[in-house]
């Protein structure tokens, strides 16, 4: 039992790091959406990073042409809608 836990914890941390990188670094729109969704669900980031994850996910939806999801994603966190354009999206 302890062995399984010892193996699972580093793997979980590695997955979190992968999703965090997809959300906060330049990735494809699909990868940003997936990464930010995982960051948001985990809820382990400070408020500023969570706001960035919400904004980045909404921006990725918009760049993918999914306007309804982009609007819905911003509506979930209206405080994020006031951020400057491009905030939270790294340059290529």
C-alpha cells in the first residue's frame, strides 16, 4: 500500500506540472483549455494564478472560434473580464 502511494504521488505531481505548463505557457488552444481546466479544478494555485487560468481558458476558446464557451468561461469569473486584453496569454 505504501509503495503504491510512493509511486503515485510523484506521478500526480508530474501531471500537475504538465497541465500547469500547458495553461501558463504558450500551447495549442486545445492544450491550453485542457491544462487550464485541470488547474482550475485542482484549485491549488493562488487567486492571481487561478484568475489567469480562467482568462487563458476563455481566450483559448475564443481563439478556437468557440464564442459561446468563451463568453460562458468569462461569465463564470466576471472579475477576470476586467483584465487587460492579452493578460495571461504568453507571446509565441
